[in-house]
């Protein structure tokens, strides 16, 4: 089974947590991580945390746009695997 690959394209570090398998990883800006032992045929709650310091007035808009892209890509990936979203 293919791994779940997470590419952090945000300019901030993110933390990915999957409680069902007790997995946590911090992914720095521009880096990626793969989760090989996650059964993609089952449902999992995946938590994404972003820690940032707001310095610019448009930062919230950038983050909202980035998360809408993340939501789209996760939905697309799950449909490609035949999973419900």
C-alpha cells in the first residue's frame, strides 16, 4: 500500500498528529514526510497544527487559502483511493 505523503508548502512549520496510531511528526517549511504504516483503507483523524507569529495583515488570508488547498488535495487523494471523505 502506498504511504500517505505530506508536503509542507507553507512558509511555517506544521505538526501532523494521527491519534489512532500514536504518530506525531513536525514538518518544517518546504519539507515532506511519509507515513508508511497508516492503513489508508480505514478512517483516521489527522490533526494539522500550524504555529505562526502574525506579522503581516494578510497572513490570515494566506493561511486560509493554503488550508483550502490542503483540504482539496486530501479529498482528491482519498477519492483516488476509493475512500469516502
